[in-house]
């Protein structure tokens, strides 16, 4: 299997893993990796085609590689650096409180009216 490396993949590999990738290295890593999800061509409800890339995880070097298996192209790579940039994954560690919604205009007017009425009655 001849695998091509996209420009995006090469840039991300250099940034996230630290060296310039070569085809032989990536092929070996993919052979040693755990396949997480196969590559699929799917269609949405309108009949428009889209593709889901295959996902491979290599536990020793702790990277996830997405591959377009129909075009034999490595598309992108994710590493521990992505995890650290996000400060963890959703649902892990600190729980973010939901943002308080501002009342809509009707609710805001009603709130202001209620406050004015309460002030008038307390005088």
C-alpha cells in the first residue's frame, strides 16, 4: 500500500510530533496502530456524498492518525499536544457552569416593571 502524506498532515506531524514524517515511517506506524474506525463513503439525507476518514491510534507514541483509505492519503494527526491545548477533554475534570442567559426583551421589561412596582410599594 503506497500512502501519500497531505501537506496538512506533514505540517501537523512536524508541529505535534517533532520531526518531518516520511512514508515508510507512517506506513510502519499504521501497521502497528489500533484501528479505531474504518473509512466510509456516506450520503446525507439530501443525497450529498461525504467521507468519514479511518482513524488509527498508536498507543506507544500516543498519536491518532486519520487516513483517507480510498485515496491512500494520511490526512491529519492528533497528539498529546492537542489534549494539553484544550486543557483536558469535555466531561473530564473541571465542570463548566452553564452561562446565564439574559432574559429576552419581554422578560426584561417584565423584570424592570416588577422591580419598579416593588420599589413603589416599599415607599
